[in-house]
């Protein structure tokens, strides 16, 4: 009895800790089991997603961003929210600057890093699914989005080979696509050039494998120029855009650079070059001299070689 | 009432083999029960075809021996998949022919193909038990064998007619036979174990090229064990070599050559091609921490992170306990040796082990993982390429368990009889139950599954770790959506799944027979994306081809997308 109160048996003594240190192993085993049980039983249910969807459907404005976090849950988000909310425009967005507000549908504590500088608003929980509203402190006002102008009424496409310009005609054909390594699908609604090549809206996997809805306009290579004339575009202070090459054609960094030159009428707005490895690269051209006017915007795409130059760009006036 | 004594004799013997075989039998049965939900991966489809060809040649040899030995017949029978040697594929083929075609034991051809690899998983458990029982204790052997079998990735790969689990077994068996061959015996016993070593090494070479590295385990170990005899011999001008190493060098290549008819002709050119194929292997991509690696340099953190993320934490904890203990023993021996050299008293020198078992286990584990710290080693196989290290990790864990058990008994000295038995049973359960739960839950999505330490499957996805490869989850897309819901005769873009794998699953009525596989989204009414980072490009192609980005169904594991299924609107 007296020994139990002596210094040898004080629970906090090093000897006592050593004596019971073995218990760390079975405790670790049981903790692992407990964590497994918690993790496998804390999955968002279909009802949670449906309730979140009903909320977002009622509250999202057409120009709001609706996005899913973490990024890996995106396929489930698209399945549950459907194409009317998880639109191609939202999923394949060039960036977040044009959206005044975002409804972020997330699991756990996950948030999109792109929204980190936005002002966090109200949050609603639907079981394990959470909808957080974010306000963009500096939303951009887009005047015209060139991607939405890819149709025969607003765009003319031609290819210039050796000084000779040939029209690429608007057509409605079957989509062409393939498996891994094929590149972005070639859309059914496209401008087809007699000498080869096409222009149409597709979704490109960029260097980070993110979806980018953009104008798929493979560079013809050599001395040839692919010319896109967007008609009667509402001009603002800048022409802002991004460009990239399909990931599989870009990641080895062996391809030729692709240049895109923008003109408004006859005046040069600027030229930007995409080198392999640049990924989804932003550019911005000053158009303040033309602000408030309407003009034809011409984009000319060239590359020293056309080998796997599966080029895609997007731009808007703001 | 007095319970009958279950005490086993101290000597490890046939009863232990019965126990090891029983564990193996339970494991193989578990694999057989769960195998139908595991789809056919890309590689397996090729191995099935090779296995069928190989067994066809063997039948030809039995029926028309002279014709079969012509080079044209040999090359015709053995050319498919000649980048890998043939032991397992031959066994897959024999199993298929006997257990599916001839005797109809298995209704699914794939189960018959897969059985030999499953048996090697069972045999690895058996060998781990016996090895652990001989080195440490029966309890350590049992826990080691169980912890090995309850690694979720081992459990997944053990279902497949591939070579990763078989070479894990062969690596372990080689180490075990080499270890037994170092024991002092009479001439007959020494010779028998040496010959066994040669044969087993030949079979290992015939299983997979991991065996190339095996001499790096046994040569330094064998020389160290016999260092005194070797030095004594050298002093009198005689070269003395361990018999097992000599047998390995002579019999191993003979067995290897004899079992692979493809290299009977143009031997050196074909061997050179085989070496070159693996020394300059293509780099397939794999996602690691959110980045896709397509080539060197491979990240040096890949192996440690993947081991932490896929081996149950309690197993690793026990491994560290056991490995630390053996390292301490080794350090004490080293210190005693150094003091002896300095003519100073060695103090509490630890008795030496004539078989140098710790060194052998450390080499067997270390050599199996060492290539994955080289920046040029491809990492596309995930964890499967270093699985030969896992039985040794488990053996150290078994030692760790022994130490924990002994510490428990010291802390609870009053436990006797049934209460002691119950406490020991509870301790065993406490370290096995989590690995069992995680492994059972991982099936059939073993490659997507990660341990609770990193947050489970969702944690792995959040860390940007690979979720699958080989497109084998198409089966789960069929079970959950296509079989009940696809229109009759629908065309299906099968994406990462091969035609052979799709055809096999249809033949076995696991995928509806009326569905027609196509090679491009625009040709399909239904399109699949087996989620891997680089498969995103296929996902986006489907968006354009179908005009929608919304799948109609997503196969999930713990809320993580595994396969997206699109249906043309």
C-alpha cells in the first residue's frame, strides 16, 4: 500500500510512462480503425447535394460563378447540378475576374484558392455540402467575349498561304474526337479551311489539365496565317485574353512558338507569343484609344511549324 | 473443466506449415470471394492472351513434339509479351486450360487465369509466417503474415493475373531459402539447400526482372556470414564460396533458360533486347501530389509518401518498433566489435547470430526499395513495384509486436491463464482490425484507397495522389450504371480500357454483351472517363462531343469520383 504512494509508482514518472508506452500501439490501431469508420461514413449523401442544388438554383444569377471545391469533387458537382447550373462557360472559364459573385459548393473545409482574395459572404450547410457566397471586390465588366462570337454572323475565317487568302467556310459537320493523345475535340460547328485547318469552340486541357473553353485554332505553320475577323466588336479599354496549347503537345517543350497578333481595323493592337511550357497564359492589350467604339477585331495566328500546334485562345473586351 | 493443451513444440515444424498453409487458404478464399468485382486492367488482358498462346504451345509439344520445337512454332507460341519472362503466364494458362476449359471449376476464365497469382499471395503469407516464427516467435510470424496480407495495395494486386505479387513471393522465398542454406549442416543438407536456392532463383528470374537485383541481397550477406572461412581460405590460397551462391549462379540461369522457349533461339540478341527494354523503359505518367510525372527526375519523396499513405499506420508503427530494436542490437554488436579491436572490454556484448539474419532482412528490404530513390527510375507503377519489400517490413513489424506484447506482460504481471490469453488476443486484434477493415473496404477500388492517416480515399484525392490506372474500373461502371440502364446495343467509348479487357468482361457476362465498344467519344452513345489527372483531356473531349459537361452517373468510392459516365443527350 505504501509503495503505491511512493515515488516509484507516480504515474507521471518516466518509469511509469515507459511501463505503459506499449499501449501506444493498440491505441494507434484503434484510432486508425476509428478514423477509418469516420472517414467512410462522412460522405455527402445525394439528398445533401440535391438540397444544395435547390438553393443554388434559386439564388444564382446568370453572371454568377458556380464552382465546386475541392477540385476533385467537380464530376460529382456536375452530375448533381446538371448542365444548366454547371455550365460549360462556368466550368471552362478563362479565369474568375468577370464574375461579380461566386457560389462555391464545397465539402468539408475545402475552398478554391482562386477565391481567396474575395469577400466571404453567407454560408449555408446542407448536410455535408456547404454553399459559400463570395463577392468579387473588383469584377470586370466584359463588353464582348470573342468566344461567344464564333458563328457565321460574327466571324469570318481565312487562311493566307503565300500571300493568297482563302476563306474558311462555316460548316456543320460531325464532331471529331479521340482518346488519350488526340487533343481537344474538333467541334461540329466549325470553320473549315480548304487547305487544311479549322476554327471552332472547344474545351482544351491546359498544362495543369484544367478545362478551358476557347477558340480552337491550330496554327497552320510555315509562312501561313490563320486569320479570324470578329466583326463589329464593342471595344473597351483593354483586350484581355489567354492562350495555350493542348497539354500533350506543350508539355515536352519541343514545339514551335505560336504568335497571335490582334488588329482593330487597320491599326495594330499588339502581338503575343506562346512558348511551350507557358500553360494557360494571360495577355492584355491596351485598346483605350478605341474605347466606346465598335470595330472589327482581327486575330492572326502564325507559327514556324504547324506540328502539333493545337492552339486555343480566348479574349474579351472590357 | 480443463482445456486441452494447444502448446506447440518449440521446434518449428510441420504443424507450423499447417498453420501457415491455413492462413494462405483463408486468404486465397477471400481473394476468390471478392475477385469478380475487380475489373480487368490493361496489362491483364495482354497476359491472358499470352497465357493462352503459351499453353497452346505446351499442348502442341505434348501432341506433336517435333513440330513444336521448330523455331517458327516456338516464336509463334511465345512472341506475345516477350518483354516479360513466362513462369506466371504459363501458370495462368495452365490454370485457365485445366480449371476453366477442361474441368469447368471456374465459370469465369479470368478467375482461372488469376488463381496462380492469388496462390502466390497465399504462399507469401505462409512463408512470412514460417520465416517470422523461425526468426522471432510464432506470434511474431503470425502477426507479420497477417499484416502483410492486410496491406490494402497487396490485397488489391493479389487479385490480378500480373507479376507483382508473384515476384514479391519469389523474392521472399529466395531470401528464406538462402537463409536456410546458410545453416550448418552435413554435406547432403548443405547441397540440398544450395540446389533449392539455385532452382528458386531461376524461378524468380522467370517471374520478373526484379530478380536482377537479388544478388545485391544475398552476395554481401553470404560473404559476410562466411567471412571467416573465406578469409581463412584466402590465406592458404584457396577460394571458398558459399555453396548457395554458387548454385544460384549456375542453376538459376539454367532454370531460367530452360523455362523460356522464346530465348532458345537467338538467345543473346533476345536477352539483350529484354535487358534494353527494361533498362530504357518508357515512362508512363503518374500523378503525385497534384503533379503529373511523365519522366525523370522522379521525386525522391515518392516512395516514403506512398508508403505512409498506403500501408496501415499501425503496421508502420510496429515496423519502426521492431526495426529500431534490431538496429539497437546491431549497434551494440558493432560497438563490441570496435572495442574488441581496440583491446578494450566489450561490456554487454550481444551474442552474435551466425546467420546474420538482421543484415539479411535489412538488405532484402533495402534493395527492393533502393531503385525508387534514383531519379531515373520510373514510378508509374505506384506502390506495386516495391512490394517485394513488404514481407520484410511485415517481419520487422512482427518483431515489434513481440516487443509490445512482452511490454504488456511486464506492465500487467498479474495476468495469468485465460485473462492473459484474452489480453494477448485483444492486443493481436487491436493491431489487425484496422488493416483488415481498410483492406476489405478498399476492394474493388484498391488503387484509389488510402489509409486513414492521410484522410482515406478523399484524403488521397485531396493530396493529388493517383486514383487508378489501367482502366479496370469500367467493370464498376457497368455494374452500377451500364448494365441496368444503358439502351440496348448502345455504343460505349471505353477510354482507358483495352478491347481485350472489355471483351473478356463481356464474355464473362460481367458487362452486358449487347453493348458495343468504340474508340472515340463522338462515335458513342455512352462515354466513360476513368479518373486520373491526365484523363481530364478525355473528359473535356466528351463535353464537346456530347454538348454537355454533366455526367449521368459517377462511380464513387467514399465520395471520390472513380468513373464518370456520360450519355449523349
